[in-house]
């Protein structure tokens, strides 16, 4: 039996938000713009606001999510914590067509949040993780384009990943907590 993930993104368009049902059957990880990608089990993909990890040395690594959809590619934000650990994916998304002309200006960030204060762990331009602009996933595929792991050690259990669009002055964010098991 083939595994799949039902993704219901909130696709923000200029004048409305739509929520299509997308069946995701494939998850690929591209490290720091590498042209070759590694497959990851679809069971690791989640939109949950809490994940469990059994590795105290994990580091949240912000990811540009390319989402193959029948109506055209979507852009989202996610996080990669390494092998065999859940891959959080935010529910908000944009249509690629809305940001294609300024994609290189988008910023990808990860932060740890303690007592309501966010401390930046990582900040990269999308241009540093998305080196192949003609890369378009097939419908039903999500590609996480991941930059270098954060240098700072995360001291906390609440994390936020963000994709910031300075041209249209908007952001996609996903906040989630991590429980050590």
C-alpha cells in the first residue's frame, strides 16, 4: 500500500484565501541547493504544532517548501531536523507565480522562542538554498530546499520558521514545539 499525506494549505492570493486538498505522495530533501535530492518517508511530513524527537542534539533547519499542485506550484515554509525526525510544514502557502520574479529576495529564518521572545538561529536568502530556478515538483511532491544547519545551539522547545517576502511585505510562518522522548 502506498503512503500519502493529505495537505490542506491556506493558499494566500491577492484577494482571497483558498484551501485545496492536496494528496502528497513524495517528499524530497535538497541540501544547500544541491542538484541531487534525497527521498524521505512521507510519514515524517506533518503540519502539527508539536513534534517528538529522541535526539537531544537536533537543530531546526528552515526549509523552503516547493509543493507540486495541479493548479501550479505552491511555496511554503518547513523545517528539517535531520534523519528520521518529523518534517514540520506550515499550512500557509503562496502561489509561485506571485513571487517568481523576486524569489531571490525572499528570506528564510528559524528562531527559538522563549518567554515570548524570538532569538534568531538562522537566516539565509532563498537564493542560497534554491539554486535551480527551473526545479518544479510534480503534483503530489514536496521538495524541502534546506540551507546550512544553524550554528547556534537551540536552547528551548518552541521554534518558528519563517519565509519573508520584503517586496510584497508579507511572511509565511510556522511555529511548533519539540518534545524530547
